[in-house]
C-alpha cells in the first residue's frame, strides 16, 4: 500500500531479556582475531556493562528487558547513526522514558501501519469483456474486499500497544484515455451504504451508474485503454491507554486493459 510515511532511520526499543543479553555478550567475547586495541575495548565494554548490570540482571529475568538502538537498514548509514549506541534497563510496568528516539505508542501505531497489508484493488465491471462506445460501464468493489484491516504493534511484557485500522474510503477511476466520461464526473466514487459502486442489474441500462465509465471512442486503432482503479484507505489508531488519532491515508491501485468496440447498427 502506498503512503507518505516510512519508519524512522533509528529508534530505541526492547531488544533482549537478561538471558538473551548473557548469550549476546558470550558470543561477542568468543570472537577471535581482533586487533589488540579492539580486543581491549571489547573487554572494557563488557566490564562496564557488568558494573552497571550485575550478572546481566539474571535475577530479574521475566521482570523487564534491555533496550537498545534499532537501525533501519533501508536508510544510509549516516542517518542510521543519528541514534547513538546505548543500552539501558526498563522494568515491566514502568513506562518507557520520554526521550528523543525512544519508541512511544504513536511510533508503535506508525510501525503497525507500515506493516498493514490490504487486499488488492480488484474491481468488478459490467458489461464484462469488451465495452461498447457510449454504453456506460458499471464499476463496483465486491464487499468481501471492502472490510477494515487492523494491525497491532506491541512491546512484549510492557502492556504497551497501538493498533491501526485501515478502512476503505473512496475509489478513484482513471479511464486511461481522454475520450471517456467518469461517473461521477470527478472520477471518485464515495462510500454509500457501506459499499463502493453498485453491481449492474437488468433493467437499469438507461441509467448512469453511481460508479463507472462511458468510453466515447473504440480502441481498434489505439489499443486497449489502461483503466486504473485506486482505492484510498483511511487509517486511524488507538493505543492501550485509549489515546488515538489518524495517520496518512494509504492507496492501492490496479490496472485493467479495457477494449472498446463500435456499436453495430442496421439501417433499413
């Protein structure tokens, strides 16, 4: 889903339990082949850590976690390094410190939003197949693909979470040619009675569809028209404390090749 938000280059979040931290340091200390200066720096860092967190806080296993920096590999290294390396202990039940870079519920909402996956935008049309010049084509979205999608991001053990919900908002049609009229004229089909557009039913051929396109020229000489259908999803969030808000809309598009034939008539 396309959107205007991306995760930050770096932030601080829970990384390791005491037992995991013990294993982490054991792996580091087992590294061989370091130059003497780096080896000495590693030993000193280990001693400094144990001086602050005796025996890796193993006596507090299940009571908290070590927090550290998370770096987003999609960013250049200099941007990832804007968060300095640091490790600190946060007990379960304590709120995360309100400091620059420390993940907060709003950030969890954004991370959940980044992981939101919505169904492909697959519209239905009538008539199916080739269209006719000046004959309205009805377009609608099946209700099975028109349901809200929720994703939750949580800090395990802390009871801190945020959940985003993406709800379909509107469908925008781009006919793929200037020789066409959209219904409505704006090309944006809004939600009505919980759905986008309406399936065509027999007896309504003389009506303009609530959502659709009328093509004004055949495609024999130009090739098929690339109809682009874009569904906009409105994104809201709520957290464990009842706070919430909105995030930037997301969009998902699909393209259908539409051929248009001339209407054949017989003059007597």
